[in-house]
C-alpha cells in the first residue's frame, strides 16, 4: 500500500487495483497510445470527395448550400434558377475536385465555381443583351435643331 502526502497535509492511501481494474487501465493506455488524426473535418470531407464517396459529397453539398444558394439567387432572380445553378456548380465541383490545390480555402474555390456557373446561366438566359454600334444605327435616331422641328418629328412618329 502506498501513502501520498499532498500539500493539504491529508494522507491518502492507495490500494493495489484488482485484476479487472488492471485490465481496464491496460485498455485505457492502449486507447490513449493510438495515433490521433489531427486532420480537420474539412480535410476529411475533402479526401472523401476526392475518392468519390457519396456520403462525403453529400456532406459538402449540405455544408455549401446555405451560403452558396444566396449567390446563385442573386444571379438567377428566382429559386428555380438558383437551384439549377447550384446543382450544376456542385457537379462541376465534384468533377474537378482533384484540381483543387489546397492553396486557399475550399469554400473560396467553391464560391468561384458558383460565380462562374452563375455567369454561364445568365449568358444562357440572355439576361444581358449585347448591342453593337451597328445595331444602334438601324434604330431611328434624330437630332432636332429647333423646338418646332422636334414637335414636327414627334408628330410624324405618332402617325
């Protein structure tokens, strides 16, 4: 039996542990001596996505949804278009995740893909029409020199 004296001047007696307690201590030491993975959950998800494992892809999809759907909605203007943009962008993320070099943050890389997919969607929807100067020359353009000439031009346009 061991006796320890602590600064509080109380004597504490330790008894020899029983056999089952020794086995428990041995198992605890065994567990504590195992190597610990210091990888963050994001690194684990990234490695799982690179291996093409669906549960990890689903976790990344759900993790990205709240922030990235807002970006998609700003470009699309409605939730149907935003959902289509988000799905296409996530497919592109999963297809090209091998190209992610881990130089920046993963979410920054995903965001850039979301923005590029959003721009592609807007272009496909012809939300922004490109007009060249040649097209503008075909439109009726006039420059009245006097107020009476302006009234005459406006009057002829109504007829």
